[in-house]
């Protein structure tokens, strides 16, 4: 088992983002050390949010007049494409880091140097940042986007919140791999990001309930 996992790791043959939805869901549900389900699902939530928000921004852009708002939508669409790609990449990165950690626990010396607590924090923290930014963009689209797709903007925001909240829970769980001042700094950072996430989500709920 260790040999098989290590070979997969060295070949870098991991790519959840290129699989079909049904194949991905099957991998998540399957009991296997190769698939850390939570982090990968969080990444999918973020990517879904970005894609749906891009749809809303594109439709709104078609009906927008020339000016600052139209330019803002163009910048928004570009940023959403980047965030979508980043979330998909983090799905694979989360799988890679968790596999390295798993190998290290089983005594793989090569993986032991990579499966550190700091490495485990990387994917969820990045996904948390993505979730917050996606939620901020979704809120703006819900407030100012085309009325016909306000519900779509709300759903994009809900998926962004799921991405951020899920990533936050994973990051807090991974804090146990850190010690001393490093852990304290990470805890404070997560507390601040949680407050921002909650504030944005609260504003989105208020907007969607109008």
C-alpha cells in the first residue's frame, strides 16, 4: 500500500479537476487514503461559485451600458476565471498534501519532509481566501447585477460561503500540526477571516431576503 501510494505521488498522476462529476463523486464516497474528501469538495464548491458568478457577470455585462460598471464587470469576469482555476488547482494540491502526510505517517522518509503542518495549512487557507473573495463578488452581483439572475448570484454566494466555511473548519483542524508562535499567528488570522466571512454572508442573506 505504501509503495503504491508513493509511486502515485512521484508520478504526479493526481488530477481530480479533470474528472467527470460522477467520477469525482464516486472517488469522494469511496473509502480510500488517496482521496481526502473534505478539502476536495471545498475546492469544488469554490469552483462552482466562480463559474456561476461568471455567468451572472457575463449576462449583466451584455446589458450594461458603457462606463465604469461595464468595466468593473469585465475585470470581475477575468478575476472569476482566475479564482475558478485556483480552486480546481487546490483540489489537486489538497489531495497531494494529504497523500504526503499519509505516507509520512506510514514511515515514508521521502514524504516525511513534505507532510508538515505548514503544508497542511496551505490548501484550506488559500480556499478560505478564495471563498471570501467569491462571496464578496457574489454579493456585488446580487446587489447590482441583472435582476433576472439575482437568484443565481445568491446561489453563487451560498457556494462561496460553503467553500469558505468548509476551508475554515479544515484549517482549524490542521492547526494541531503547528506549535508555538506559528500556531498563534495562524489562529488569529483565521479568526479575522471568519469575521469577514460571516459579515459578508450576513449581508448576502439580507440582500436575498429583500
